[in-house]
C-alpha cells in the first residue's frame, strides 16, 4: 500500500469531522470558522466606514532638469518635480511612464518634492496622487494633470 501525503490525511480528517456535525450546529466561539460566519459582513461594513477621507487633487507646479550622470555606462539626467501641498495628505505617490507603456509607481514621498532620474533620450509623462493613511488603511485622492518631461537631446 502506498503512503498518502500528510496533507491528504489532514484534509480527509477535517472532511469527516465536518460531515459528523449536525446540520444546524454552529462551530465553537473560538474557532476561525465561527469568526468567518455572520460577523464577516459586519466587519466589511465597519472597515469601509473607517476608511480615511481621500485628500483633494494636487497640481504640479515645477519640473526642473538637473545634472547629467553616467550609470552603468548609460547617460542619465536628474530632474525634480514639485507640486502644491494638499491639506490632509500624509504622503504622495509619483507615477511615470515612457512612450506608450503603462504608468508605474516610481516614488512615494511625504514632502511636496521628488528627485527622479531618467535616461537621456526619453520623454517622461508624470502625475502625482495625494494619499491619506490612517493605521493600515490608505485613501488616494484624484491624480494631478499629467506633465511631460523631455530629456531628449
């Protein structure tokens, strides 16, 4: 007879145990399945009620180009993005893309300035999203208007 894997034996034991319970029986109060029962809908309603209020939209005020550097044999250029402070925002997310690629998160900062770098010869499109964090929950505001940074020759 072949040996059965341990996980198979545990699953089989749990299945037999569940089948042995009467139809209307409730699990004990301390078990995880009791916590996942009817209280799950109440927990979802409470968590959505405690979600922090999203901050308002911000506006990018300045984009300045910096010095050229070489990184791994490629020429790059630093540039700085500044935007207006938003009341209630605890952090800001900076998104960027090149060409027709998708926007991706490139920086998360607490101040209203981000120092970024880009490859020389590219054009970057950037926007900023203000965020408010309370505990483990984060609410994101509306994204700013997109700004283009041209690092081409």
